C-alpha cells in the first residue's frame, strides 16, 4: 500500500505547484513577463545537477545520448514559455485538465514511431480525454471570454506538445541508461537553456530588476516552495513507479491530481482568492467537474 500513499503525496504536490504557478503569474508578476522566473528555475536546476554530480556521481553515457538528453532539457525549458503565457488568462483547474492531453500524445507517438498497438478501450479513453478540455473551452458564455480561452488553450497545447517530445526523448534514453545520469544531463540542459533564454531577453531582465526591488521576499518564498515541491514530486513519483505497478501508479496519481486541483480550486478561491483564483460561477464549476470526471475516466481506460 506504500505506493498508494506516495501517489496521494505526489498528486497533492503537483496540485499545489499548479496554484503556486498561478500565484506567481498573477500576484508576484501581475501578469507581466512571468517567463522571467526562468532565471530562478535555471539556477535551481544547475544547483541540483551539481549536487547530484558531487554527492552521487554520474556514469558514462555515449555522446549521442548526452546530446539527446541536453536537447530534452532544452525543449522542457522552452515549453514553459507558452505555459506561463497561458496562465495569465487560465485557472489552475483548467491547466491541469490540459496536462492530461500528454498521455494522448505519448500514445500517438508510440503508435506512429514505435508501432505500439492501441486497443479499442485505449482509443475510447483517448477520445474521452480529448473531450475534457473542449467542455471547459465552451463553458465560457461570453464571446470575448471564449476567445481568451481558445488562446490560452492553444498555448497550453503547445506546452504539452513540446513537453511530450522532451519526455519521449528522456524515456527512450532512460530505458537503456542509469536514471541518475539521465536526470543529470536533462537538468544540465534545462538549467543552461533557462539561463540563456533569460540572458537573451532584455525585457525579462528589466522585469526581474523591478520584482527584485519591490517583491523580493514574496518572489523568493513562492519560487523556493514551488521548486522544492516539484523536485520532491519528481523523485517520489519515480519511486512509486518502481515499487508499484507502473500503469496503476500513473493512473492513480493523475486522477488524484485532477480531483485535488478541482477541490482545492474551490476551497482556495473562497478562503484565499489571490491564491485560488478560480471563477466560481455555477456553470464553470459544473463544466470543470464534468471535464475532471471525463479526464479521470479516460486516464483509467488508457492504462
């Protein structure tokens, strides 16, 4: 039963991380250049990579494998740009529902590239998952709100697509190599890319100087908590996958994440509106509930 308790922790951590991302975007950056956080992320990933190198060590990998892993990190870094842009107009509940499109892309990639078969039940599950974000988009009654929803949805789709490609590369290399070494080179690629992207954008640097002068404590506290939660979730989820049945573990914490995010979205929006930031209109709550149920059913069916 240990794997189940770990799944609960992982789902809760990822859900909390989604709300912190929204908080950073809305409150800390006030929806202006939230991509600026990449400098913090880049430094954090490089520090973690250095800690792995010094504390555990890295096993030798082939040059092509290292190149692919660095590319995987770069893609993961680039994918967060549309993600933060989407969060300017999107709630955490909706964003998490869109994350569930990732399994669809994984299945399609494995079918197209690796000729992996897709069963009829899995195909039904994939279709159900695709319906979930559509329900959310069309829950907006006003035309302007619906256009904003489409725009944010497109950005989230780009984020999921690039992230999925990154994940496929890491998974493919990781099947044949030491996980710690794979994780090290991925972190190195992502950290370097984050810092370079920040260095290339003068407007990001200008925004960071402003945030550093006016909201330094709020910025450092929110991002430190978020980074800690994310790294913990990464390691705990991978350990759960090892000690449990991978498909069951994956389905469990994905479904729990949807449920936690939906419930926390309502609770936090009532007691701490700046942190929750969900639109608590009846038709939107119902749409999110339906989408959460659909995505949960779809995830269970494709495992």
